[in-house]
C-alpha cells in the first residue's frame, strides 16, 4: 500500500495525476484524507525542484485598470502576481494549517487580546532594505487606517493599538479574537517597505520574484530575486509570466499550444476536452469558494426583504449545479460558509427551488416590472449561462429578470460592488469570522450586498470574542440564519477550483483556499525540464 501511494504521489508531483484521483485511491486502500494529504505533500517535496526556465500561466481576471497596490487586489491576476513579488506574516497551507512566513513565531495573551509576532531576521526587500517590525506596523496601519480602501479593512477593524517592541510586532485588540493569526493571512496584507506608504504601487516586496514588467490587462512579468530568503521553497524559475487571457477557449488553446504551462478557471463543460490534451492534467479541489448573485439591500427594489426572498426561492440550485459546475461543486444555501469550515452547523434546512413561495413573496413585495441582473464571463466560470438559467427559473414564478452582459474588462472596477444586482464570486476565507468580517459587516468595504445591520455586527463581534467552541458554533449558526433569511446574497452553488496544468510543471498541489495553489503556483512550482 505504501509503495503504491508513494508511486502515485510522485505522479501527482510530476503533474501526471490529479489530487482527487490520488485521494480516491488512498481511500480505497483505507488511508484517511489527512494522512493521504501528508503523504502527497512529502512526495511533492521529495520530487525536488529544478531551477531555470520561464514558467507561464494563462489567467482569466486581468483588467486594464489593474494596479500593484496590494490593498486593491480584487482579481485573480493581481492576486497571483502579488504572491510572486510579495509575502505576508502568515500563510495557510494546503491542509488549512498556519505556516510562518515573515513572522517566524507568534503568541497571544491568555485572553487572546494581545498578540505578538516575532519578525524574521535576514529578509531583504527587493530594493535592498532589510525587513524589520516597523515595516510590518506601517503596512497594517495603512490597511487599517481611516482613509484606506483596502479589501482587508473588514478583518482589521478590531485592532485597538499596535506597536513595535524590538523585533516584535504587537497588536492589542478591542475584543478577544482566537482567529487573529488566520486574519494575517489575508491576501491583501503584503508587507511593503514602510508599509507602502511612500508608494503603494511600487510593487516592492520580499517575494521570490522582482517585478520586471507590469502591463495591466495584458501580462505581468517577474524575474528571480537572487536574495530571496527562502530559496529552497520558491523562486525556482528564472522568470514567471502571467498572460491575461479572459476567454476560456483562448486559454485552453494557449495551454494546448505550449504558450502557457497552466491555466485557471477551466469551465466544467470543457473539462472532458482538456483531459484529452496530451501532457495536460486537470487539478481540482473543493473548499469554501462560492458563486454569488449579490443584491444591495440599501437600493430599491432590493431593500425589500420579500423581494430578496422571492429571488432566493426562484433559483433552481440543483439545475445550476448540474449544468454550470457539473460534478465539480455542490448546492449552495445563501450562506457564505459551508462544511469546509470547522464550526459550521450542517443542520440548517436547505433552501430549494419553490416557484410558489417565490411568487408569494414577490406579490407581497409589491414590486412589478423587470429586475436587472448584470453578469459577465469573468464573474465566474459559466456566469452568463447561470444568469440565463436564473432568468428561466424566475419566469416560472412570474418574475421578469432582465439579464445584462457586461464586458470583462472593467467589470471588477465598474460593476462589482457598485451596481445593485450583479454576479460575483468568493474564494472563501480560513475562518467564518474572516468571511463575515470581509463581506458582511456594515463597515466592510467589500460588503457587496450592503447588508448593514447593527445587530448582525454585534453578533459577529461576540462570536469572535467567544473562546468556548460549542458556544461559538451555536453563535455562528444564528449568524448564518440571519444572512440566509435576511441578507442580500443569493449563493446557488459552491464550486471546486479547476485548474489545468502541464506535465512539465513540478511541485503542483491543489489548495482548497483558491485556484493555482491559492495563487502560489508560480512562486512555488518549477519546470521539470
């Protein structure tokens, strides 16, 4: 058994077998998922990295408006490129465990209000400056400041005080939070010299690659940082390149032709075609990622909860799962967390397609006339088709849904989080608190549904401060029910991440936290030849 799994693990490391098939075989041999994942990680490491070459990815998500400020990361391209040139205090591995990065140690007071992070010595930024605790302080100050537009603001609002103590960075919270180390893994919190206060767009970090070229919406290019502190674990290629290819067919053609070595967002309907490409492997993994139709609760007609309920009951979730994500996802329940979160309550009744209930709430809302939903091919794989299915199921309840297709370029800057009803996606977060704090607190900049409830905010704060897990789980159940029954998020499905990777790529291990190894593939993988 061990010899077989070791052999299969080496095939995964070489990109010739996907993680799902490996875990399936491990289960057939009676090996638990946790142990199988450990074996897989060991196999990838044992395969050994190869230095040199140009590692390329074809990604959907880039726009002509993309910048380099980590605070403004809002798509796959800016996120993946930031993982090449920048690093955070803490990271999360493929098993959901904390990994020390620029913080080599951390600890808390007994009441979980004061947290101390010991900053790693001997780390230099790309401009030659040595990293110290003052850079960390300045970074968090910038993301948490009163004028910030950072996507991480929601998870940082609980901070009361921050200071530097020698080589330590110390945070004191207003209320206890046992999850704080996980919050420091937020992908916006790239540590920059002086926190990026001098020039947040400079793209200077401590990562394995320096920025060589930044062409928004076209390509991003990085060259190896020879002074990288963790060269045994990243920065193996001479250069990395992201080519922005928003069209799914064009991305597949680039992968087939060898112009890129990996691609994100493989649409489930073409998985079979991709599997037939010689030398290409599908890599997929489930997690907390989900697709959303976001209604802004402060804008008519979505300020009426009966209308929101009508639209929630008018979604044929199972049809969407069958036709949009196929076997690569599960039915959603208008809750932004699922069983991948340790404190999730799985006894909440599943909402199902019910045209009669939808018609009842629609009539009760008093609304008449078309309702506009804006979607785009970049919102999520199959988003246009999903909106059209939604339109058809709404019609069965007597609701007229007007689907508007927006261009991909500019969608995240001009439509998402601005228009009152639009399609979007979320990668999920390591903890429930982080997901709710980022997207549902009244004060969160990324509160795409404008769900602004003081009682909800207090519930989230109370759950964050509760150290008893049983009590905390019950509190999160109440929070989930409030979002499900009164919020503005229609969450029809949870999606697997589906990537396609060439067998020329070594070191690839799918991460539940996001596509392309949670954005780390270019930084951590290598070319085998």
